[in-house]
């Protein structure tokens, strides 16, 4: 079940040279969100949509939020899905 307390959080810049989160810390944070996974050292989630138009509307909304937060994830876009990494 998703813990909505993270919804109100904003991205914070991590100073260069800061230690990365360890697996325990990552696991704890992932326990507060639904359907995110740790894959090859990064967290990711794939969302499915009914069609290309809905997929692109989602991508554009994510781009707007990411720009505002100065956080730029990788996006992998397909006809009816988008993976955020």
C-alpha cells in the first residue's frame, strides 16, 4: 500500500561526493511507494496506458513536474507505456 507522505516531498539536491543510499535505506523508501523496483542500481516503475496519446500526455506532465523540481529521470516511452528510471 502506498504511503502518501512522500507525495508532498520535494526533490532536494544531493551534494557532490555524498554517499549513495545503501540497500537497506533504498528498501525502506521503496516500502512507502507502490510498484517501484530497484533494478540495476536505479529505481524504476513502468506505467501502462490505453494508447499513445495518453502515454504522451503523461510524459509531458512528468516533464513539467521534473523541470520544476530540477530532477530529470530517464524516460523510456512506448506506444502504450512509459518507464521512469
